[in-house]
């Protein structure tokens, strides 16, 4: 991992008040080290860490991703209620889910128009609206 990616990862953690442990910094550098947003699964991030020689367990990756979400650094996007993707872009935006290869990408938010939502039941409020558009290659 290059020094710039490590520094960027350390800064990212500090903006959320997270302690920059070796494993957190290594994972943060993989996630945002080049300044690009990422959509990862715990498994894909674990594989990327293994390829760079970072020693981290899959359980640590899961725990770290959860901590990053709780700190507001990432958001979790669930597809099919069973598979979670973690997104470094925390702004509200829709996603494309590519069924053929199981990847998640950003969809253009400026093209999405939600005209009206149903009213929340009494005693509840809408916390968020997640839009995942499923795609198949033709």
C-alpha cells in the first residue's frame, strides 16, 4: 500500500473519530486510498487485503465494515435481504445491481424521480428509501 493511500485512509478514519488501528488503516486505504468510491462485500475486501499482504481475518473485515457504517463513513446496501454491499459514497443515491456478476454500481441520482411515497403507518416515520435497480446484460 502506498503512503498516500495510507495517509488518505488515516484521515478518513479521523474524520469519524475512529482510532486508526493497523487493520482499520489497511482496510480504509483499500477502500478510499485512490479517492474513488467503492462498493465492496466483506469477502471482496478480504480478498483485496490478502492480495496486498495485509493480515486480517474475515471476521475482522466484517467488524470493521460495521464500525465504518456506524461511524457514518459507509452505508450498507442489502440486495435480496441476504447479500450486503458496503458503499463509501454516503450521499443518497440509487444503485444498479448487475445480476450476471453480482456487482453493485451507482446509478445516476439526477435521473431518479420519486414522485410520492406511501404514508408511513401511525407511530412510524420513513428512515430512508433504498433504490436498487436490477439489471441483466442482453
